[in-house]
């Protein structure tokens, strides 16, 4: 009989199976969602177990992250796991609320996977560094932002708005200097 939160978690981990039953036709891979994990955990949990997810926004080293927490409570005790996902400033085709929702879903999925000890498998597309392919590379976003400057004053304003980490990035510095030279030539003409 289940007596502690640790016993409840062990029971869930022993029973839970969440295959990657969804298919991403565009990316050509299979995946699972946080909702899939929660549904399977509820089915495997002993009566009286509460499963919750929550998240908060944090700035870490000049970058914005969604930090998610997944927890189970049983017999007045709680166990939780955290996971984070970077919250990009822009993402092609998404408005601000969609970007936040996407980062939240991603972080919650990984917090749940950590809590329930789910294996991603060796061919998990999430383990691949595909930031440049998907437009999520922070340096590339900063460079695109800098390239949009239409005057030297605008360039200065954009440079100062960048996080410190981006102002130290060689590629961003190079792009800023190149844009500055272009704008100086334009203004001199």
C-alpha cells in the first residue's frame, strides 16, 4: 500500500509509459506533449495523488527563460522537478503570447519527464542543437535586430537595448560594426 509521496512517485514511475505517439510531418519526427505525460501519470497514480505544473519567468545571464515546475503531492508531502526553456524575443510567425506559451509547454514537458524519469531515447529531435535551423539562435536574432537599424542613432539605441551577453558576442559586434559602416556611408552620401 502506498504510504508516502516517494512511494506514490515510485508507483507512477513503475507504471507510466508515454510513447512518442505524435508525428511532426514538417520535421519528420515523433514526439509527445506535456498533456500526454500528465494523462499517463494520472492513470498510473494512486488515488489521492495531485499532479501540478506551474512556471515562472526568470532572467539568467541576460536571457529570459521560462522555468517550469512539475510536482506530485501525496499524503501531505510534495516532490517536484524543474526544467527551463529559453524565451526568445522573437520567433517567426508567432506573436508574444504564442512565444511564451511555446516556451512554457517545452519547459513543462521536460519538468514532467524529469519528475517521472521518462527517457527521451537516443533519436530525440529535442536533443539536437537546431537553433539556427529554426531561427532560435539568440545571436542571429540580435544580428537581425541590429541590421534593422535605419540611422546611427537607431543603431546606438538598438545596441544599448541588447542584453550584455549579446554585446560581448563576436558575431554581433562584427554585424554592428558592419551596419555602422553602412550607415556612415549612407549619411555621408
